[in-house]
C-alpha cells in the first residue's frame, strides 16, 4: 500500500468519497500535497456540516487547497476575493453549486470602505498564476514580479471594496464557523488580528505566513496560542487546531498528530 493510502486510511478510514478522490492521480496530488489538506479531510469527516471562510480565494481553483473538497454536499462557505478579474473566474468556477458557496468581491481590511489593490498589468493574469501575485502591498507585488521572471512588469492599482472581518460576518450573518483559510498575500496578519478566536472558535485555522515579517509571525502565533490553539508551521503556511475540537474529534486528532509529528 502506498504511503498516501496508508496515511489516508489512518485519517479517513473507509470513506467512499475519499477513496474515489484517491483513485484520480490529479485529485490525489491536489488533496495531499500539503499537510493542511489532511486536517481539512479529517474535519469534513468529523462533522455533519462544515462551514468555512476563505480570505484570498483568487479564482477558487489555481493552487487552491479547498478546491478538492467542493463536491462534498455538507461542505459550504464564503469565498472572499478583491481582484475583480480573479473574482469573475471564481464565480464561474463555483457556478451551479446551489447556495452552498457565497463569493464576495472585497478585500478584508482594518476598516470598511475602499482600498487600493495592486496587481500586474497583464491581459492573461486572470484565473491563473499571474493573478496570484496581487496584493494590498504594492512593494510585495513588485517583488513577486521579479521572482516570477517579469522584472519591471507594470503594476496597476485598482480601488476595491474593503470590509472589516466583523462587517463581513455581520453582512452575511455568519456566527461560528469551522475552518478559516487565509491567503492574503501579506495581509494575513491584518485578517487574523480581527478574528475573535475565543468566540468564533473555528476548529482549524490555516494562513500563509511566508510574506509576513518576523514580528507579524510572532504576533499571529501568540494570538492563536492565547486563543486555545495548537500551532505548527510548514514552509509556506501555519496551521492551528483548537484544543477543544482536538479532544472532541478523533479523526482531527489523528490528522494533527501526523501533521505536527
């Protein structure tokens, strides 16, 4: 038995949907190339309904760790993306799935209103690699362009709608939710600082730390630990699981032991 199948059997048992997913090489890679995916799978199989909030959804598909789980009927959530071009692809990719997924064209900022969003001036950027390089931080976009082999690529600034995290939840009548995934290209600390972890209590939190300063990384980690979470960092992302959920959900505990060990 392959390593992936041994790990999957330990976490998800004999769930038929998971094994159909593992039968496809493309989906198998998508579902298990990142340790956070094991936590999401375990959460899916532990709860009768999983509600997520994703900040920085891009097109919903390209390098997206949540895309593989879209066909679970009890998987539902809010997908937030500020870039109008990427948002159009996000809506298209999730079309025809009823009311389980709610796309929101906005950035999550400290206050509601409008805010400059910076991206490369490329006609082919929407719905692919180039659209992932947009950010509220213009200097970060310029560094992205250089690392992506396009130094000197023009950067365009577009004013987009901005919502605080509380206003997002108020607007969509969101109470508690089970998973928070943040991939905000350098704004992850701003988002996480607004989430009342003790009252919202998401079982799993995943955010990208690679663009954060050492001070921001330390502040995010401290906030999670004080909120009652266990925390582990991988190369790009930090993952956290709430202590109460860890004790209550056996499969999530098994997945966490694999991820953190």
